[in-house]
């Protein structure tokens, strides 16, 4: 058995370099930026008014001024900024060269085309040309998942299409004679296949494109057929058939198909019988068949691998909480306990479920967090600070 | 001007009751559950083995046992659990009535078909029928955004289709003579339209279906045409044209089209000129034209409205951090400062940007959080605890 950290490194090493595709900006949200994003213009493109008011020369604030024009966004004023003059100006509109100040409309009086500044404090209320970014600047760097603010920024940079990582093609394969698709009447001994649907949703969450294969039966022929269908995938995720039981066919068939195995078992709970390696041109992860173990292993290993395949940060994000209760000492495997988070004095309080049966999907669905307990962790008291993996809500 | 809290209540009151649609489970991730999800079977459906080993009678642990069969997932054993016998059993397989215990395979020795229990401690390692849920149980309640764990749970409940809230149809309308679509060569005074793309991404983030309308020009005719195209939307979001400037056409045209306005201005920075109400059968929000103000108002008002329209929790989620620096006293409007979060001793440290110009999209893209400062908040010292709105990463 290897440690969780060692297993994580071996899994991440399976990621090929991301490949690029170009998408229009309106479809870029959630995608991984793959090349530096360079501004195609200067923003603001000109000195512009930061508020509605009047543009004038600072030297003129004490004398009545003649209003000689108006500058609005999209309708710049093209006159000359002569001494003793001012123009009406609106937020975002160009400030003509020569005028060096915008006075808020609340701070002036206007009588026909004569302007008097009442309050000259504050200002200059001009946004300098290039204050946000200049043409040619690298504004966003690769390795970033594009969010709504980035979309706005890229548009303002006059970038209409960007290069993002192709979403990894992930084949998801559940196997078991007992498994049937949901919505049917079950015969004795049959169980609804829930793992492949849940894991596919986790694939999509991490940015991959899940492809759910038909359920494999517990025969070598059936598994070989499925592996043939999965060929070409960036990642093949099998579920079940990887326990130490007599029914471990997935490992046998994968091995016969040329799988190079990185490891087979990890010192962790739940999820000991995890397998990872390479088969043909695909990375492969074999998740345990137990539903909760499968999901926990997917969070700890599969999702980081899918992120790494897109050039994204794949490091573990651990947060801190205070224990809501005492805990007994741990065994020799790192333990991930399903837990809920509650409001705390400073840090949140974390309360692991008393029942940690890894077959209970209701507990996984109710959990906010996986409390991490290192191998051989001693007994812990309530109020001690511990680490957790946040679960998506 | 009304307070942020009052404005929020008025905006949320614009939400009609969510309407239902049925989707297959594999397309349910991220959707809002609208009806109670009821288990269509009992899980586990039978008493089942919690690990690989041997099923036997507790009374028999001290005597050699005859192995009379095997129970595997999908291949139950149908014999009789007679005294003095045991069966080989695999995780998840049915435990025949009469056997009340599973002994781990590591704790026995086996010689042909004779089994000897070496270590009888622990156990019974049987998952009781219905331990996760029973047929007819309401397992998930409405008002929940469905995540990967829920998908697995629903599948295990034998639910193949579920009733979720229809995604709100949200028309997004930017207006301005100066606006052009990204990717073109700009003439003097022109600006790339970035707001509608960013707001559309925020609509999708909250679960809505954005529909970006062609840019409206600064004429009443152009705006009327766009409002006609938006008709039927659950929500119409206009951007710009809502300032106090002479160019406020959106408010005028919306009023003439019968808009019932809930409010017009809010005591907040950035984003004072926010407008909300109802026009025809649609809710309407008029966001300020300033890009950062538009995004901040969308986070505080538009996204909660879209969530409420799906029957989801729309309450404000404020987190706590310690100030990384001193701050001056605030004015009479609630202030949302763009800020970054850093690791802290207990809580994270929050550091607002020194420059808060609401035209700078680079700052919005770099921000992790909006630091909330109430109206008339006194000066604050570094290390004081403050509240923030987390921004999506």
C-alpha cells in the first residue's frame, strides 16, 4: 500500500499535456485558459470622465465658464478646449485634450450656457488612458478557469475567441452482473447502477466530458468489449471489480490488454482498492465499487487528474475547522470522514457522522465536507483544529 | 434611496413561483429539485455483507464449519443456513436468513471446504435491509441544487427522471451608441460591449438560460424593438442607460411600455443607479452601465432573483475574514470593495485593492471577494473581523 500523497502524484503523472481548441467568448465560462490572453486595445482608450458633470481646465474653477459643447459615450466632442470654456460630459465619454478635470454636476450651477463651479474639492475624476490595460499587455495567464468577470474582461480587451483546453473525454464504465439502469422493476439480487451516473457528474464538475458506457457484465468478454468502446478516451474510469475478492475481473482484463499499473492499493479509508495506470493511449483509474468509496476516490484522484489534463491547478485544497466532538485514535490508513459543517466562533465547526458506512449514499448526499484524519492520528478533543476537503453544494 | 436589504427584498418579491419540468437523471446536475424525491425501493434491499469474508451463525464461531456455498453480488445463494455451516460471501452480496454474522476473510483459515474462525472480534459486518432508505421515504426535499452525490443517491433510489425547476429565460440587453461586439476594429469613441457577455455568464452561473439580445442604440425606437424581442422572458436585464445623466432612455422607454418600478436607486457603492420592477409578464432589473457596478449588482440582486425563481435559497451568504489593513470611515452608502483573500492564522485575511475604480475590469477579475462595509461604518483597524461576499473562482 502507498500513501494518499504518493498515489496523488502517480495519478497526476498520468496526465498528458492539454490540447487546445478555440471557442467564442460566450462559450468560454468554466473553461481552462491555455494561452496568455493579450489585450487588443487600450482601456480606457482615451482619457474619460469618471462621472457625469462638466469638463474644464483646473485653472478656470474660480471663474464663470462658457459651455461650448457636450461629450457623451459614443458621441465625442471635437472642439477645442479653450480657456474659459467647459463642456457637459457624461460618464465614460472622452475628455478633450486641454481639459484636465471633471467637476460633478452636483457641484456646479448652470444658467443657460454659463457654468459656475460651487465646490472645487476632489477630483480630477478622469480615468487615464490605459488605466485598466494597454494594447499588447498579457492580462490573463494560462492555467485559469474562466469566470464571468474574466469573460467581461476578455470582451473589453476586444478578444472574441480564445484558446482553451479541450475538455478531456472520459469514459465511465461500471461493471457487475447485479447492476441495472434506474427506472426498472428489480429482480431479486439486482441493484440499480448509481455509481456511473454519480461519477459522470463528478467528471463534468471537474471540466471533463463524461461518456457513460453500457454496464459491463462479470465476464472477460463483456469487459473486453467495453474497453474497446472506451478506446481513444483521455481517461477510462472503471468502477467496481477492483476489490480483493475472487471477482476481480477488471484488473485481469486490463492487464491482458496491456495496462501499465502505477499502483493498486492506497492506505486510505474509504477506498483502499484503487487502481491507476495507463492502457493504450488512455490514462485509467479503477475506482472501488462501493458507492461512497468511489465518490471519495473520484474527488481525491480523478477530479485532480481531469483538472491537470486541462492545465489547471490540481493541488489539494484543504480548509480548517474546529472539531465539534471528540474523536478516537485512527488506524494505519488515512481516513476521510463524511461530516457536516456548522457555524463556529471563528472557524466553522466540523461534525463527522457517527455512522460512516461507506455504502450509505444518504450520508454522502448530506455531507458538507470530508474530514481528513492522517494515518495513526492520535485521539482528538472537541475544539481542536483539523483539516477538511469541502464538498460541492 | 433605499437600503441594500430593502432592495433585495423588493427584487426577490418579483420572482414568480417556479415551474416544473422533468429531466432524465443524467441531465439533473446543477438543477433545482422541485418535488420531494421518494425512494422507489429499499436500500440495501436485503441484509448484505459489509466486506469480503464468510457468513455464518454467531453461535458457531468456535467450531470448524463446513463451507456449503457462495453468495456474490448478483449471484445470491439459495441454500439453507444450517448450524455448523458457512458460506463464502462478497461485499454487497445477500446474507442468507439464519446467518447473522460475516467474518473478515483475513480472520479465518480455510482448508478445502472446512473453515476455522481465528479472530471472532468485531462485526457483525452486515448492512441491515433499509439501512440507507426504505421504499416510500422522502429522501431529498425540494429547494436543493442537485449535485453529483444526489445523482448517485437518486439512481440508487431507482428514480430515473425527476421534476426540477425550469431554468429561467433571461434576456440580457446592453444599450449604447458607443458599443460594438468584440473582435472588430474600433473607431474613435467606440467601446467593446463586455457587460452583456459577463452578465450572461452570471445568469448561467445562477442556473438561468441567458439570451443575449442585439445591442440597442440610444434611440427610443431601438429600445422598443429590443423590449419586443425580450417579451416572454422570465427576467429582462438591461445594462446601462440607467444613470442620472441626460441619456437615460431605458427608464423612459420601459415606463412608457408599462413598467411598474419597485425602486430606482439604492444606497450602495458601486451601483447606485439600479432599477427593478415588472414589465408585462417579466421581472426586470436595470443594471448600471459601469462594468464593475453591473457585475456587483448582478451578484447582489440578479443572481438571488434567478435562484429564487428556481425555488432555491436566495439569502445572502456572508463569510468572515480579518482585515489585512486599516480602513478609513465610510460614507452614507453600503460599500462593496473588491478584495483578495490571503491565508490567515484562523480566519482568512482580506485585503481590499487600494484602487476601487469601478471601471477597472482587471480588478474585478483578480478579486476573490467583495468586502462589505455598512453605510457610516467607522474607521477599522487591521485584524478586525469583517464580512465578505465570496466571488466565484
